C-alpha cells in the first residue's frame, strides 16, 4: 500500500507542477498580448493621428503661402493643431508608462486568479 500512496503523492505533485507552469505561461502570454496591443495598436493609432495633423498643418501653410498671406504663429488653426499634437504625445507617454508597469507585473502566486 505504501507504494501506491507514494505513487499517488508523486502524481499529485506532478499535476500541481504542470498546473502552476501552465498558469505562469498563460500569465506571460496575456502580459505580452497586452503590451503588444498597446504598442502596435494604441500607440500606432495615435502616431497616425499626429501624422494626419502634421499633414493638415502643412496643407494650411502651403495654401497660405500660395495665396500670399502671412503665416502667423498665433493662427487659431495652427494653434489648435499644435495643442492636439501635444495632447496626443502625452497620451503616448501615458501608454508607454502603462507598458512599463505591465512589464514589471509578476505572475500571481499559485492558487490566485490570473489577471
């Protein structure tokens, strides 16, 4: 009987180790998925918006020059775009900070729920 009990104990320990390893793996996969989404979806979207604003500003400046108008730094159209670009850049910095926080996240202790 002792052999069967020992075998049962070793089997349970093996299953526990497999479960813990699977939980750690799932945690790391989810962590990297979150980082990837933030990097390649959220930040890329904001950078595209910034690029679009630069294009709008360039088109505006081009039209002003074409029509022989002076370009003023207090032009409301340009000031609004500059403000928007600043806000988008702050959002990117916030997301980058979130990414750093996610990178520092440790897996839960075994028995706790995953993220």
